C-alpha cells in the first residue's frame, strides 16, 4: 500500500513539474494527464493549494517535541510550495529552530545549518515579513559563535605551544 501511495504522489509531482514546464498548454496537458492516468482537476487542485494545514501541523509537531517530523514538514512546504506565503513562515520556523539549537548546544554543525537557512531565507524573501527577525537571529548566532571560536583558537594555540615546548626540550637534551 505504501508503494502505491508513493507512486501516486510521484505521478502528481511529475504532473506538477510538467505543468510548470509547459506553461499550461491544454492539449499537452491532456495528453500527459491521459498517459499518467491522473485527473486534471486533482492536478490543478494540488498546484493551486497552499499548505496552510501542513504548516499548522508542523508547528503542532514542533510543540509536541516531534522535531524530525516537524522539520521534515517545514522542508517539504518550502521546497514544494515556494510561492505560497506559508513557505516563508516554514523557512522562518527552520531558522528559529536551528538557531535555538545551535545556541543551546554550542555546536558548529547547528550554527552552519542555521546560517544556511538564514541565507536561504534572505535570498528567497529579501523583503519578507520575518526579515528583521531573521537578521536578529543571524546577529545572535554570530555573537554566540564568537566565544566558541575563541575557545577553539586558544586551545589550538596552547596545543601548538605545548608541542613546541616538547620539541625544544627534546632538542635541548641532546
């Protein structure tokens, strides 16, 4: 049953892709629809529908601590429905989540993920609703990352100094 549903979603996504490529030519649309055995009304409904319920579901999952499902939902919204206003809010949710985790864990990996999501947001929605909040998150991330980078550079400096002392003592004892 799962394979059938996947194939059905695949057909629908293929139809949406082809529809975007051919710029709604009715004859070609009819031919493609008959080849893939997909109802045209289902195709138009899928293309025109914005994922408002998906966004609400993702926020609900995030509140219920089902993080991977929520992040997956937000990513699907952003990549499958980029023109919808919900995509901007989903991207903002991703920025906020990864920024909070990065600052909480002091993790380079999460800072990089947060930075990537911030760049993505600013590229696709340069004048978006959440622009100021995204820029504020970016600033907080940079301020939080500075001490982490400082500690790493101090550690590397001390390690280098220790190695130089060992080499000097080794050469000096000969």
